[in-house]
């Protein structure tokens, strides 16, 4: 069984900073909760590979899967207006 407190950082799956940041937040929350990827994936109903893709900011993952992962970690996803640069 893998260690949820593992510190190894994987390579981001995309260049999209927003997806990478979201994935990092979800991964950190999972690790802080002491949950391994396989267990969370099973709870949510996605493959471990899909969860890995989400946690590394990969593109092409269906939004309902990302939301399901967030909800399983007791998180809500909110969109807020960007600050305008003057």
C-alpha cells in the first residue's frame, strides 16, 4: 500500500496553470486526509489513472469527475471573478 504522505512531486500533465493548481490542491487535501489515490478513486467511481490525471492538472477530464473528487474531499468548487489589472 502506498504512503499518502509521500512528498514526491510529479510532472504537471499540462501547461494550464489553473488546472495544475486545482490538481495540487486536491492532491494535498487527499494526502492531508490520509487517503491513498486508489481508495479515493474507488469511492468516487473513477480509475486511479483518471485521479492521477486530475491531480497533475491534466486536460480532457470530464468536469463531473473533478467535482466528484472535490466533493469526496469535502470541497466545493467556486468560480470567482478575476481581479482586473489596471
